[in-house]
């Protein structure tokens, strides 16, 4: 428990705005912490503590909400998993990559998948998405072919199978 | 004078498509590295939200064929956490067996590619043929050489009877001396040593900064193996002894992988000899309420994390995963800078890159 | 096999999960798969190739590079599509990042479905490719049916190969259709009953259908011979009719519970006769009437 305390204490001390911190565990008793920030400006404060404790960024998850986007940074400090949740309504968040270089790809990825700008990120290049695909593809939920043609590739292929069956 | 060299995206020495743009000086030493990704990006995080929880057992398996067991394994752990169910102990044991067989086969494939890239054909053939023992085992017990379809929600789809346990033990008996011989060769063989020692070095400080995991971390002296740091299934009892090296070179990473195989053999034997009695999965299909979970497992290449968010329907609202290569990839730049152009694909292979995993 | 030309092979991965590519390496370097018998040379440059082995569902980023690469190949050449993804994009279909299947961008000669196909199937597909290459070079007519070249390959009983269906046991409940991750099963209503179609070329051979099937009607066989000409792409299906029965009371069409399903519900007791003879509506009415008579 001391190990968790050594983590949560400086973390809580660093935060300037409201937050909730919950202690959970996986199905095998390994601790998993969830820190939900009321204000995204606290993200850098928390990231700085993680960097000081020798932690690393495992990855980050983004998803769309009605008002904007939720972002969850998944961080590791010597085997303890810390999830930091923040939300943004203006498509920006302060990049933590300058503090935790392990966040490099994670932040670039939500930039291209959701169009959320990690402000202050050192690398502007695209990661996976081909230029022919629009940024923010994951903000939509339907396949591109269905949107553009009104039919999906599955519809087209199965129609052909049905035709051959009747032939 | 500087020369520009491109490798890829389609190249016989690249298992998966990736595009390198390098600058090299007159001595053929790399002075600048540019890596272009995205050839294997299939939009899978969008696809998983279009499919139901049963379909996703298989879709996650198709993220990558080399760590194909880890994905549905981690995915199932996330669902089980949200559903609040405990998996039967026999199922936990069977999950370990499937995973370690996969780990052994995956690592051997990477080692075979190493031998291939240094043109050591006898060693490559020997490694591939040793791997075939695992491939045959997978085909007989699980029905496919790459995609085992071992996991289901709340347990596993397969069981082991005495006959199958016997087959596993006999296979391991044949396998063990071959593995010992391979370990000896990768450690000391002149050709291997000449091409891999001191090549593609990742210093410990860089490894820490970049957050690398798996054999890439362990080759640089860092142990962040999930099976040790946050044990799941039966790993808390099995206590895997991971191999650590400090050289941080191609050779060190290869030796960590061989160490993992030796441990895999030990753990498989231990588990199948003491297989707990009981069910292989819960009889009732789990109710998956609204919730979220983050879980981790150790894939052959390192840490794999799954985040799952559900809303009580039959499909995930959001699912994201991060594979070891995702963070190990940036380390390539450190390893390649200052290396010979002729070593680039060898160095790439030394992180055991799983591009399909990384780009999803 | 008599040969007139040296087959020179180049592999292209258009975005696969690497399963087919790994198995291709096994096929090429493990002697038991006989690829050496074909005298195939693996070439370093696509320009030198006359056999293209192509894997993957053709991702958005691969497409332009792919078209540029294959434009350098001089005819005659043969294209072998390896793996379900290359044939129909399989499990990845309908994603924003998938531009395949392969035959939109190049004329395919031989397909081999599988996820991944076993090396024995890949070797067979390449052998067929070599044969077709010779026919092309000699201007001979293309074979209409492929005769198996490597006849000594076997598969273990448990191998998850082609899916089959025992129509006697099927109740058209659509479980298999629902759990199939790659859209390989379609159940459609016709005048006679329900038509159950399995399209092998988009199957990912995972066995989810048989695992979840409540009656054991759908099952995997160990048949791994999925090698075929492009012309057979849409016709390699397993079609079965689950016929309607006429209700003995009202005469309406219905699908009776099969014996396999009934035995799950009544493992010990005697099975009520009306289960197989009356439609659900009439059974409900009969039961109701019996209770309140």
C-alpha cells in the first residue's frame, strides 16, 4: 500500500482543480488507479509527477462525447497502472510528450484519428493515416464506402454470390 | 557527400510493409532516419465497435498472427473485469498453456529471421524446423498453426485430455535439446556474434525515456514484464524467470527471447502436469453491463494493454489497445542512427516488429 | 513437373495481419512443404518476378504503392492471392482503411482462402500458379478445373478447414450468422424455407459458428483445399435449405425444432409430439386451452 501512497500523495499535491481519485484493481488484485480531472489544465501537473517518479506513458485513449472529447492517458509507475482522464471541448489538450517522451505516438494518433491537437507536441507528421483519408476518421462511425456509395463492400460482394447461385 | 537510401515498402527482407528513408554518408553509415508507417493500418478500432462481443473474440485475434493469442486473451480479461466474473482455475491454466506455446513459436520465428538476415541458412533452417514442432502442436490441439481461437469470454474453448497432455510433454521432450542447441549457437556462433554483438545498441537511459517493453527493454537491462510486475492468470504462482542483459544490442535482445522460450517450456510442463480440475469456461454467458476497464498482459514482444468501454449493449462503445512495438518503434531511430545501411533490416528485426499490431 | 520457364516469385503484403506472410516463409524454407520441388526462385526485385504472391486486404496506404510496384512487372505473369483477406478482404471488410479486395487492382489467377492457409495449401496454390504460368507462356488454354498437384498432404482431424452444415440439425436460428466475424454466413428466407449459405472465400476459419451453434449443425471439416481459379471466386459456396414444415393444426409454414435442439431442452423426459408437428402459435393455443379447460 505504501507504494500506492508514494504515488498518490505527490499526485494529489500537484493538482490545482477538482478531481476524483479512485483505487481499483484488476481481477488478480493488481492496483489500477483512476484519476478524473475536472480541468484539463491539471494534466501537465499530473504528468510531471509521473515523470518525476520514473513512470512512463503506456498509451492514451480518446473518444467522442456529446460536448467534445474524453481523453484517458494510461500511465505506468513500476507496474502500477494509472489512468488519467480529462476532457476537452475545443479540440486541444496540452501535450505531455515534452515531459514523457513515451507519449509521442499516443498523442500523434489522437490528433489524426480524432482531430484533437496536442499543443506543444514536437512532431507534426502523420502516423498511420494515408493522405487519402481525412483526419478525424474515428469521429464517424460508419464505413467510408457506405457513406460515399450508399452500399458497403459486403453488400456488393454478396450480391455477386447471390447472382452466381441463381445462375 | 550524403546518399539517400529507401527500403520498402515491399521488400523480401520485410515481413510486413514499411517504408524507410535513410541518409547515409560515404562509409554507408546512417546519418538520418525517416520511417513511414501506415501500410498495415486497417482501421480496426473502428471495426471493433461495429462488431459484437463474440465476433470481437476473433477480430482481436486477427490484429496480428504472431501475438494472435494475446489479443483475445487481454480482450477477454477486460470483458471479464467489466462483467465482474471470475474465470475457472482450469481455464486460467489452459490460457497460460496456449499463451506460452504461442510465445515460443513467435520468438523462434523472430530468431529464424535473424539467421536469415545474416545469411546463416543452416541456422535459419534449424530454427524454422524447431519451430515446426510448436506449429504441429498448435494445429493438432487448436486446429490452426497461427490463430488458435483458444480464448472465449469467461474461459477457453479447448480442453486437454490425457492423450493431448502426453502429446505436449512428448513434443517438449523433443523440443528441449533442440532449443538448447539453438541457444548455444545464437550465443556463441561466430557468424551470429560477428553480425549482432554491438549492433543496434539501445542504451538503458534511452530505453527508459522511450518506455520500451518486452525483450527490447530486457536486452537493455530493464525488467517491466507484466507477468512479473502485475501478474495475471497463474503467473503469480508460476513466477517466470525473465532473462536480462545489459548490452542493449541485437544479440542481447535475441538472447532474451531464447530465455523466454526456455521459461515457456518450463511453465507449460508445470501447468499440464498439474492441470486443475473443473470447468473450462463459465456455463452462463456473461452479462456485460456499462463500464470501463484497463488490463494488461505480456505478449511475446512485451506489454499489451487493452482499454474497453461498454454501455450495456452487445458492442463495445470504445476499445483501444497498445502493443509493445508501438513504443519500441521510436527506439529504432536510436538503434539505427550511426549503424551501417546493411544492418538496417537486421536492426528492425531485432525489435521483433509487429507492424500489423502497431498500426491496427 | 515439366518446366519451360523458371518461376521467379515476389511477395507483396498489402496490409495483412502477417499470418499469411509468416506461413509463406515457412512454406519457402521448411523442406516438408515441397516448395523446392517447383524450382521456385525468390527474387529481390519485383521487376524480375513472374509469379506474384499477394497477401492482405489492400489498405488505403498500400494501394498507390502497390499499383506503382506491379506496373514494373512484365507479362506474362501469374498472380496468386494468398489468404481470405486478399480474396474478399474477409474480416476487415467495411473499414474506412480497406480499399480491397485485390482483384480491383490486378487480374488474379489463383486464390487460396484461409486464415492463414496452411503451408501445404500455399505450396499447392503456388504449384498451380507455376502451371498456369507455363500455359500462359505457351499460349495454351487455361485449365477449367485445378487438379491437385501435391496429393500426399494430409491434415489432422482437428484442423479447422472448410465449414459444413448438417441441414437436418439446423433450425435457422441465425446464431452462426451473428457470431461470424467475417460475414461468411447468410441466411435468407425463401418460399420453401430458409436458405443457409456459407461462402468459403470470406470465411476466416475461426470456428466461432460451430462453437456457438446450439445444435451442432454447423461444423468445421479438416478440408484445407481452398485453392481455386479466380473464376470460382463467387461460386465456392455451401448452400442448404432448411425447409418449412406445414403446421398440422393451422397449415401455416414453420421451422420445427430439430431433434438435436429438443434433446437439449428435454434431456431426460419424453418429447411432446406437438413440438415437431405444430407451429409455435398453435402450440401456445393448445397449451393455453389445456390449462384453462
